[in-house]
């Protein structure tokens, strides 16, 4: 097993590696290119269901799915100078085709603001064309020089959803950032993933953005993980790419843009946040297998036949309900081992069927989230199971939020903040004057990165002072140790 199952949070890193390998979710470390992993069938099904939720949210809010080329010519990537500086050290370059040196170096996309802006310069002509909202779900490539981690820090991000929008004014692009935040709220709420939303500090915003808003969550070991971002790009790309449109008075102006994205980190978070010492716990609305049925062996062939027939009746009910289920009837594996394997995989509900259930015309259900067993009449299964799914989802959501909120703390001074970060971990909130130089010093002295400031108005007392310089505080800064 390779991990102390009594130390889920204390040994989170090893726990995560153990779960994704033993549950056959994601094979990492054996593919012969560093920072690249392989989605196995069970993991791919989790990934697919997560993306189905995201696609529905985007489609229902007027986004249109597209697919851009993987290769970006060097001159396109370099047109927006601030943007390319932010990615230059991470770009993979294609310089050869067969035996020939290429005339123009081609980048494997690190993100798609540049090549999509180039295409939008042909597509956008009038204010009547706006707004436009595009998205794609693709692989991106970044030469990550830090220690790579499966799903969390990769060189090939295989589940990169990037949305790009075009608008006729700063204000409409600003509104779109708000819409992106609302979409992500619904997305993470559906998955039961808790979060804080912060405006990134000026020195840590997306390269080429006017400002960046980020979603962060606290992982089981107390470190934070950025799980989603939204950027107001202003006219930083539309000017160099000549995306101009005609206004109602027939004058021309440059368009305004936003972009926002999530990645494989969402699935890493889903697996991790809803975990325990036995493995992961998948919410029923996402789980590839919502119910696993374990027939309990009897002593005689006739008794086993009766159990098998009863299992068939149960599966008929599940089929009518549209439940995703699996019958684990492997004769060579003992029930206890089956329980262990399906708990590790996070299947939300286990149904156990033995002679007692057959005789009493009942169903025994085991909840993965609470490990509680419930026995109900067989004829109540169709009525009870959908309600039970909702209970499990709500319990996972509430439990995750409760734990996260308990790990967000306020500090009175630098030493208190430093102690929280080092000993209690999680997020520490401190009053800040808003001055960049002071913020950078706060990071250095506390020994943590600034996640940013709350996007909602912060009410501070008139006498509230910056934690470092003692000048009047204008906001709250959030800091944490990050992945």
C-alpha cells in the first residue's frame, strides 16, 4: 500500500500518490517524459464527468466551443511583450520538421491568448459581433522547472479549459469577469470543493492582464492550490493584434478581452478534498460508479443461486433509476477485499446482498462518506436511493467547507501570522495598506505567498493598521504556503 492509512492529512503527498495508483485513476512517473501522466479508464471517466458539468455551464451561458491549432508561430507569441516574458522560460519549441530546420520556430501552446487573438482580428468587425465568448478544452505544454506533481504541476496539462471573450468596452469585459466567477462558483459548488476568491496582487497577476482573480482551496496538508483564474486583459492583446471594430457612430476602436481557465488540478482537488484514510470519496453526481453491489457467498449452490437472482432484481431497479452501478461477482476475491477496493476508489454507496437480505426482502446499503450501514425494504430502494445520493453530496460539501473555514485565521501581527503559517498552516489573513513594496515584504517576513485580497468590499475599523508598516490598512491580504 505504501502509506500509513491512519495519516491521511499528515502524509497527504504519499496518500495522493497511493490513491491515484491503486484506484487506477492516473499513472504517473512511469511514462518516459517527466511531468506527463496517463489517464487510466476509471480516472478518465471521472475527468469526463467533471468536464461535462463545465461544458454545460459554459454552453448555457452563451459560450461556444472551438478548437485551435496546437502550434503557435514565434512571431505571434512575441507580439504581446509582457505576455511572452511571463511564459518565455516555460515554452517548448519545435524547430525541426523531419530532416529540415524550420524557417519559423513553433511553440507548443502554453496558453492561447495570442493565436486566438490573431484569428479574432479576422472575425471581429463591428459592435454587432460583440460580445463573443469562446472556449476550448485541450492540452497545453509548459517546461515546468520546479518539482513536478501528478495533476498539480505538470509539463503537459491535459485538461486545460480556457475561455476567451471579446467585448466592446472595459465595463462589459469587467462584467464578464464577474460572469466567469459565477460560472466557477457553480462548478466548484457542484463538485463540493470549497474555495476563497481573491484578486491576485499586482506582482503575481497573469502576464498581460490588467488584473487577475483566482480561486484557491486548502489541500489536506494545509497548503493552498490555485484551482481557477479569471483575467481582465484590457486591450493588451487587441492592440498588437489589430482587433478593431466599428462603433455605432462608424468610428473604430480596439476591442477588450478576458480569459479564464481551470485544469487537471480540479480533479486532483476533487480526489483529495473528499478523502479519508481509506481512499477517496467521490460525490454521487460525479462518480463513474455510483453503486457497487457485493453478493455475499452462501454455503450451498442453491443458496448462491437465490442470492444471484435477488441481485438481478436489484439491478433491474437500478437500471430503471438510471443509476451507474457495478456488480462485483468475482468468486476468487473475498468480500472484505472487495469492500477495501471499492472504498479506495470512492464509490459512494455499497449494496451488500446475502441470504439474510434475500429472506427478509431487504437491502443493506453502506455509505462511503460516513461508513454507516442502513437496511431498508427492497421495495423502498427506488424511493430511497436518489435521496441518499443527495445526502452524501451535501454531507461531503458541508464537511469540506467546514474544514476549510476552520483553517482560515486572522493574525494580529507578523509573528502571529508566521506562527500560523508554520504550525497551523492553511490561510492567514492580515490587514494591509495595499502598497506593493509593503506586500512583498509581508510575504518575505511571514514566509508565505500572498493569494491576494477579497474581491468583495472589506470593512475595516478606522484604527486598523497595516500589519507591517502600521499605516492605515485598506484591505485584507491572504497568505499561505502554496503548491
